[in-house]
């Protein structure tokens, strides 16, 4: 769920919960304005009696949502780029083009298409740097989709290849 709000507050405290949920404590704002802003974005706001309970829920169940991330192709090697291009252009009925898609400026990889996608990519010949990037991002953000794009942002803490 993506929720954008513009709020002027004296202080904001955010507590990370499991499954991508957060609890937010904001001081110096009108509660009725916050409730109206959140509910107008298609979500349901519930007021929590104590910290740690969920206060905003999406009407879309967690298991059917797709989470994704877009980052730069500079995080993969030139060989990875060539391999992903070849894999994305295989016969769509029998090849890897079912889960690795060429977008014109990069690749959209459906990580939830396989039970162990990193192992599958290793068997296909992807470099350890690319697999490490995907594995860390999958674990950190519970990704189902990653878009490696030439115009994507560089992520701090990951290798950058100049090709």
C-alpha cells in the first residue's frame, strides 16, 4: 500500500511492525483531518489505544498484493545484461521470458514465479553480484517484482558497474 499525505506536525514517531506495517505517533495535528485524509485515499484508519496495534489497513489482502522495487541496471554487470536480454527473448511458452521481461530500458523480473528464484538465476549464469543484490532486496523488502532499469536510482551499499 502506498499512502501519500501532507501533514504539518510538531513531532512524528514511527514504529516498524511486521508485514510492512507501521505505527505512527504524531504530535500537534488535528486527528479529524488525519482521519479524513487517510480515508479519502481508500484506506481504513482505526485509532489505536496503545502502541503496537495496527491503525491503518488496506482493503486489499496482504497475499494478493505485489510489492516491487525499481533500481538502476548499473548494479548488474554487462554480462548479466546480455544474459537477461537473451533470457527475456526466449520462446514465451517454454522459456524464461515468462518471468524475465525486457522493458526497453531494462528488465522486469517476477521473483515470485519460482520457489527459489535466486538458485534458478544462478543455474542460468547470473553473476554473484547480481544475485546478491536480488537476494538482499528480496529479504529486506519482501519483493515479488524487481525492475532493473537504465533510468532507475542507484541504491547505496551495492556494487556499481560502469559499462
